[in-house]
C-alpha cells in the first residue's frame, strides 16, 4: 500500500513516501544519488549553498544566526546532511521499522535519533524523533520536523510548472496571539497564498509559486496537504501542548513555499523546483546532560477529491457529514472523506448520552479510494447524533471519521 525509503547517509532523511503510484515527497533530481564531503555540504554557510535533497528531516529550533541558542542552519554538515548510523532495520509481515542516529553535534549539543515505522493495512507512518544531549550542561531546543511535498505538474511539452491544485490547510487558533491567526516569517507580507477562511476557521495556502514562510500558533494538532488535481491528500498529526513555550513567537506549525521572489540570498525564479513544506514543532525542551527527549508524529495519506477541511483519527474530511430531512423517518446523508486504513465503515446512531442505539454497515474502505457518502438512511427513534467509524481489518481498532448532531 505504501512505500517508504529512508537514507541514513544524507541526514537520516525519508526520501520517498508513496501511496500506490503517487509520490508525496519532493526530491531534487540534480542531487539524487550524490554524496558530498562535510566541507562541500557546508559551502559558504549561506542558505543558497544548501544541498537540499528534499524529503523529510528533523532539525533543532529556533533557527537563526544571532546567538548560540539558535541553530545556524541549513546548511549544517552534521545534523542536516551528516551520515547517520543505521541502528535498526527490522520487520515482518505486519510492520517495518528503521532507526537512524546522527553524529553528535558539538555546536548545538544535539544528537538526533529518528525512528520510523509503517504497518500493514494502513498508510500511517509513525515517527519517533528524539534529541540526546551530548554536552556536559543543559541544552534547550524544540524538535522541528520538516517535510517537503511535491507541488508540480507536467505540461504537454514535458516541462514542469507549479500545481495550483496543491493546497496546505491548518486550523486557526480562535485565541491566536497573531491578529490574522498567522504571522509572516519570510517573504512578502502581502503574499496572496496566505489566506484565511473565517467561516471554516482555517488557514489555507493554495500554491501560487511564491516564496515565503508563515508560522501559526494552531492548537488543533494537524497540518494537511491536498493535491486536488491528482486526487491525493496527506496529513501530519502531532500533540500540541497549550501553555508551553514554542519557538518562533509561539509557532506550532509553519508553512514554507518555494517560488518567485527574493528572500535573503534565495531566488528560485529560474529553477525547476516546486514544493510546499509542512513543518511542525515541539515545545521548547530543556535536556539535561546525557538525557533524551522525544516528539512523536503520525502521517496519514489517502485518495481525496478536494481541499482537506478537517483531520480526524480515521482520515480526512473534504465535505463534512451532513443530513437533510426527507419524508417520514428518512434523511439524506452525504459527505466526502479519505481514510488511512483498510477497514469496515459503520454508520452509528447515538442518543443524547452518546450511547449507541443502532448502526448500519456501509462496506469496506481503504486509502486508495476516496469515500463519497450519498444515500438515504432511516433515522431510529431517539437518535440525537450520528457518527462514521472505521474498524481496521488488521487489528479491529475502531476510529471515528466524522460526527454530527441531528437537528
């Protein structure tokens, strides 16, 4: 169902994450298969010198070049492009796992451990990201994970251009510290990609091939990417810890896009690079000498036909669960979703106490098929709410996909 490729020799990156024929991760073809010395990876130390292989990687935050409490990269020949050690490569018919460890970095005091697990019957990826303190004094960092997602389309002549059907979505914090719900970190403050849908409570970034970066203090614990032109979606979920200190003025989520325009010494006007970054950050962590702290994330991918409006434990929501009254006890129920697991789908009716009073099996679902619900259903007496749940074919685990009150 999914294919994942990890490469220890280039910063412990995940360089491929594919659902069936669709490749989610950006890979710079000019760097594919190449290795460089530490001196070559450092270059002149500017962002323009960075060997950006693509894929997914883990960095320390905050980023900056002003003090030793900031990570001065990329480039960084140890944590970003250093040769990680392969500590574990294991699996059987039910799972596969890889664990990679960076060289110790004396500048930050950090040694990064990246553990990645995939399982049968699901598109989910479990990431366990750890920082070990290799100094003889406490250090303080956020664990920052950055995934670069392909956002190009091929034109009739075979050349590439940006795909405007690629959209990043993040829930806005209703009590955000930022007046617009987000703050511009780099690039044009009037970048037309940075949009707010107040009705949905969402930050939306349709890809217009403009360079820039924003940070959000979202507390919902997810960021999503959809490519409606090809019908695929991706979600990155994490645990947010309200009240904790986050870097970058309190950002839990960040979105970076490559495109036209100038940021510092970066200019991609003549490049053939089209990508969007989904970045998440842990709270700032104080790590004692010899100790380790861990940040856990989960990816999920699926077929879906539009912009992702919400992410649940079972999948993504493109059009929410909706009921419209018909004659008698019948209602028309509809919605559009994508699921992360091969599972049975169940429509369940709940009373005022959220207790199940009836259910209706709706067949099997899987990540390779978009789920469009459009049917008439009989509403049992006493029903106050309805929910969609998936029951995994692998372990019978039940997860809620959508929920709606009636009336």
